[in-house]
C-alpha cells in the first residue's frame, strides 16, 4: 500500500547514491553543515524517541522553541513518526501558551530551557506527560535523549487525510482556532508549488523566516526538501546576512517587511542577485511601490502569492515562460492548478470580473476543519463546500486576483496576524478602562500596526504608557499596539456600533 506520509515524499527527493547523500542539505549562517545523510539519521533518531514514549495515535507534539535546524528536524521527525505537529510562536506568553496547550492537549511539549519552569507547569497541569527542552545551540533534553536512539526508523504509515499539523490562527481566549492540516493537504500543495515555481535540484533557498507559521514551515521547507535543494539557513532574519548570501542563492521567500528592510540594505544590488531565479513575497500585502523599487534595484520582479493557515497556498503570480511571466504588482496572481477560487457577493452570488466580493476556495489543500470546533468549521464553509477565506477581493478578466481588504477584523503586522478583538478584551479588563478599540494603520516597516484607543470609566484617569506596559507583560510583543490614545468617547454610528473606519482615517498618517 502506498504510504501517504508527507515525510516519505520529502525523503524520496533526498539523493540516493551515498556520495550525494553526504553533500550539504542545510548550511547555517554560523557555519554548520548538515548533509542529507544527517537529515535522514537525525529525523530517524528523533522519531524513535517519540515512538519510545508510547504515545496514542494522533498525539500532538506542541513546540515553542527558537528557530534552529534541530527545530526543523523535530518537525520532520514528528511527521515521520506519524504524530501531529503544533508549532507555537516564540513570542507567546503565559496566558497564550496556557490556552494553546489546554486546547491542543499535547502528549509532548518541547520548549526553550529558559521557559521550562513555567511551560512545564502549564503542560503538566493540562495532562501532558512529556516535556523536553531544545535550544538554538543544539542543547536541551530532547537531543540528549534522542542521542541514545537508533538511527534506523521506518516511516510511519499514514493515509492522506490523517492529521499532520495543527496551526493556530490567533491569540488567547476561545476565539483562537487550530487549523487541522492533513498529510494530503500539505503534500498536494507542495507538489503544485514544486511544478508551478519550477523548483530544481540545484536551487538554493535562503531560509530567513520563522518556522512556526505556514510560510517558513511549509512553503519554504517543503519547497526545498521536495526538490532535494539546499537551504542557507538563518535563525533570524538579518538584511545584511541575506544580502551577503544572495550571490550563492537562487530562491528567497519573505513577507513584505523583509523586502522593505532589504531595500534599505546597501549590499542589495543587481550584481548580488545575479544567480537568483525567484523572489517570492506573501503573508501580507506588498505595496506596489516596494514591488517597483525591487525591480529597479535588482532587475527582478517579485512573485506574489497568497495563502493562509487553513489552505496553505492559493494563488501565485506566473513563474515561468510557459505561464507567461506576467507578474502584475498589486495582484496576488492566478489560482494555483487544482484550486477553485471564486468571488461571491454577501448574498452568495458569483460576481463578474472587476467586482469586489468575498473570496472562497475549494481544493485538496483546504484544511480538515478547526480542532474541536465543529460548529465554527461548519460556519466557515458554504453549502457547496467552499471555504470562506474572510478576505475580500476582485478577479480581473485574466483571472488575476487583487486583495482589497478583509471581512474579518484582523491586522497583519510584519506578516503576523493580530486580532483587535483579542487586544480589546485585554484592555477592557484593565482597571479604569470603560471601553477600547484597536485599529490597523499603515506603517513603513511592518506594513500595518495596531493603534489602541481607550475611554476611561467615569472618575478614572488612564495612563496610556502604563497600560501598554501592562499589556506587554501579558501578550506576545508583536500584538502590542504601537500607539495608544485616550479619548472622551469612541465614534459610533446611529446603531451605536463603533466606527473603526473613522479611527483608521484619523490615525492613518501617524507613522508616515
Ligand atoms: C517584531 N516586532 C513587531 C513584529 N515583529 N511588531 C509588529 N509586527 C511584527 N511582525 C516588534 C517586537 O514587538 C519588538 O518590539 C521589536 O519589533 C523587535 O522585535 P524582534 O523580534 O527583534 O523583531 P525583528 O526580528 O525585527 O522581527 C521583525 C520580522 C518578524 C519582520 C523579521 O516579525 C518576522 O519574522 N515576521 C515574519 C512573520 C511570518 O513569517 N509570517 C508568515 C505567517 S504565515 P519591542 O517594543 O518589544 O522592542 C501566513 C500565511 C501565508 O500568513 O500566506 O504565508
Ligand atoms: P494566516 O492566518 O496567518 O495564515 O494569514 C492569512 C492571511 O494573510 C490571509 O487570509 C490574507 O488576509 C493574508 N495574506 C496572505 N498572503 C497575502 C498576500 N500575498 N497579500 C495580501 N494578504 C495576504
């Protein structure tokens, strides 16, 4: 029987003859080299460690560690052993981690050793039996234990619709949803991108994104591994280091903030990009200005693609000559092969080209539903099985999609999602706060950032700086509004609804 385990497909692309197995698969900016053989052996050892724990079928492995090659190996080993990977943003703090662990009920938690005290307390309270540590300098109990395990491991047998990962789409409280992705979802998307983006064995990817979200974890890693292509690995994005490595690379992936920061880097030039084949941008809107500046400076046209945690990649600008090469700034390209994408009115009617409406999608990449949220899952699908993305856009006559906004109240800041409702609920609970509103406004570096507006309770005086400091001690740092204002009242319409558009308009030039 065919094994649908995603790891089996990735490993099938590793070199087969023993000399090639010893070539470099991953090279880090600190000078470490990992061969294909290393990837094979170390994922086997980690998979054997997980297997030795006698975990139940479908067990979740929740991981909150700094980016490192070993963290990637843990992801691959989880697939290999047939368990479910749950990556968590390193910025998440106590309340956030408590929610995710409580919700996912992982059998194993892996955290940074500096967080072991508080994370293990949360985990053990939630019933987790195994808590390991892993640091970005290859230390910690996980690797120490795996070192005693065999380096021979047969890839676990999995069906296409067996779960491979749960990706949480937002912060704390009951609102945060775990998108369940199967081996089949991930592999189908990786295969489509392999072909569409024309990946080749001799491609070299600069991997500079975090690996706890779809972009860095799936699109980038699967892209390289499924093609036996080498990765130049940066644990943290650094514009200077990326520019330095460009002459040895062919593919780069980034959120728009990375492109903005690279444009400010003196080392970025057409000559540095001479071997580059593909610059890919996504996760947030890329300004046409950035798109044009990049063309002028490097001679390359950025390929934009659009996706989300629930669906992985949905659209892409054309890549190769046979696709027409026509990358149009301000659009996110065409629906990928095998993916149906439509724009519908609020009443659920298909809209003609040029008209703006709700983006809905269907395909083998679309997730299995939200973890333990049957009703929420049902609400997000149409009767004919399309997933409602919550994004608003329009298609042109050639099928190019432009995203014009979102029906969901969401801020995308430097590629991270921030839900105003989550921040507002924290603010509203603070002493002296009567009500609050958080809106997204344009920002030159992060694209968009949150601005908070507070109204004090009668007789109370609010200190905006103090309130932001309080918030920072509770929530991931990227969620903290970059400015906070205290007003006498929030603007409301005749129905009493807060007019966030009025606030967005008022503060739109705050960071320009
Ligand atoms: C950092 N900060 C941010 C921020 N990142 N503020 C708002 N938005 C962000 N994204 C703030 C911190 O709070 C901190 O503030 C200060 O900046 C320095 O923190 P840092 O961690 O040192 O920042 P830096 O390393 O410069 O990180 C910036 C970044 C990072 C752009 C490199 O945010 C990043 O890697 N973004 C990529 C996100 C990503 O991969 N998204 C893909 C999601 S998948 P203070 O006040 O504490 O000093 C997805 C689906 C799809 O969306 O389609 O791909
Ligand atoms: P996430 O839930 O983190 O996966 O974020 C997915 C959201 O990011 C999508 O629903 C879009 O709103 C946004 N997004 C992803 N790619 C793009 C893009 N290329 N341009 C604009 N928005 C994007």
